[in-house]
């Protein structure tokens, strides 16, 4: 359903802006050669530290920004082809992190949820649109529906507002939803409810979801696959149970140890911040080099992508060394 092939997005950043005669321009590889596939009804968790490129990848998939190289093919169409058919636009919807800024405070819930239908389904009568809005509110458990239709966002809790965002995203029954940290700004007590709701909707409507999160601990609850991002690279990708229970990239170990997921104490593979001399990302070769304890000479060139078992990929020359003895 979705395929990314060698997608790259670079930004040029001006340095030494005060040096009039010699400003230098540095190229920042925000997304650097990312490829993966996602099937209909599958949930892909994208995880990685702040600045690793998760939101940029989401913007590329939804077509807000264009890649500098590579292809993004969704339902058989290139996302960057200007002649996409109309249904493309209603087939991907986004849920943002902040339920306060992502919905218009001056509109009634009915009108907020109806927005995608007004844009993409102009042929429907008002009554038909309202019927779809009622179904979306009911599916997201904003009940009694009659009451919620007439309310304004300031009358709702954070969790209810995020349900409104979800209702708006599903009202046109899209094929793919990209949820960018949809629960991180919500109270811990209601995060599980929202995740359960997304899971239910994927099962009942067969919608694929790209779920962006920092929270690896809850990601297994919803994900089928996981992609681990580091500095614009997808360093590990595969079935979520396989990757989390049998991690191969030193950075995946580092993320897992941060949430005490693994019991083995695996910092034999990576350097802790105290042990790292340089936080700089090398401009060539493996970007994790300065934080890695397994590095070897070949790591100064770009790591290859190895398929370890069906669909489990890792970009690391020394992934086999993960069996090394801790003692
Ligand atoms: N328009 C832009 N121009 C220059 N740099 C950009 C631009 N957009 C994003 N970046 C840079 O790209 C990198 C990745 O940003 P992105 O927002 O995709 O990260 P993220 O993984 O979503 O982080 P977070 O977890 O904090 O949301 C960051 O270093 C950011 O500063
Ligand atoms: S490629 Fe080399 S430097 Fe990069 S993570 Fe693997 S061992 Fe470490
Ligand atoms: Mg982000």
C-alpha cells in the first residue's frame, strides 16, 4: 500500500551568517536514504530520539514537502506526482500531537469533524455529510453524539479533543493515518484509552497507521512493525516483537535500555553520554560511530542494509557482534 524507495531530504543551513564574505553552507541530511514498505491494515511504529527525522518523514509521506531524491508510492501513485487523482487527498489523514492547537476553537465539533468531507466530498449533501460525522463521533466514543455535535472545543477535555481529531481523521475512511505523538501531551491516565481506540479503528476499518512515538514501552501494544530512526537513517526495521526482543543495532539497544526494556544491561554496545567524547554526527560513514562500542574500520563508510530474517533489516556492519559476551 505504501512504499518508500531511497527517500532523501536535505536542508542547507547557513553558518557564519555574520561573516559577510565567507558564509559557509552546511547540508543537513534530515532524511538520508530511507526505504520501507507498509501493507494495508498494518501499524508501523516510528521511534527515535528528538531530531531524528520522524516528523519530516511524515510530512514527506503526506506530501507536505517533497523529497530531494527517491520515490514515495501510495496506493500505486507517486505522492509527488502533481496529477494525483482526487481520492488520494482523502486517503491519508494526520493526527497531530497537540489537541489544543490542531483544532479550530471557534468551530463546533460538528463542523470540525466535517472539514475533510467539505474539502474532498463536495458532491455529498449536507445531510449525508452530517450522517458521516455522527458515525465518526460514535466510532470515537464521543457520546451522546447529539450533545457533542453542538459543543465547542473549549468545553472538552484534552482526551476528548484528541478523540475529535481522530473522528476528523476517520470521517472519510482513509487508508492511512499518520499519528505524530498523539498521546504525548495527554494525561498518562488516558493515553491507554486513546491507543486502544486507534487499535480498534484499525481493526474495524482496516486502516493502516504510522504511529510516531518516543514511548517504546507502549509501542508493542499497537504496532505490527517498528522502524528505528537515528539522524535521518532507518537503522533497524522489522516485525515489532522481533526487533524489540532481538535488537541488533547498538542504537536500538540504547533506546530499549532507556526504558529498561531489556534486562541484560547491554551498554557493552554503545557509549553512555559520559563516555562519549564527541556528540557530533560524522559527515560520512555510520552516523552512530561516535556513540558506538562495536565500531571498526569499515564503519567510516556507509553501513549496508542487512536482512537478518524475513523483513528484519539492520544497517550495521557489526550486527553479528551483538552476541559478544558482557564479561
Ligand atoms: N525546514 C527545515 N529546515 C532546516 N532543518 C529542518 C527543517 N525541518 C526540520 N529540520 C531539522 O530536521 C531534523 C529532524 O526534525 P524532525 O522534526 O523531523 O525530528 P523529529 O524526529 O520529529 O523530532 P521530535 O521527536 O523532537 O519531534 C531536526 O534537526 C530539525 O531541526
Ligand atoms: S556500523 Fe559500525 S559504528 Fe555503526 S552502529 Fe554498526 S558497528 Fe557501530
Ligand atoms: Mg516530531
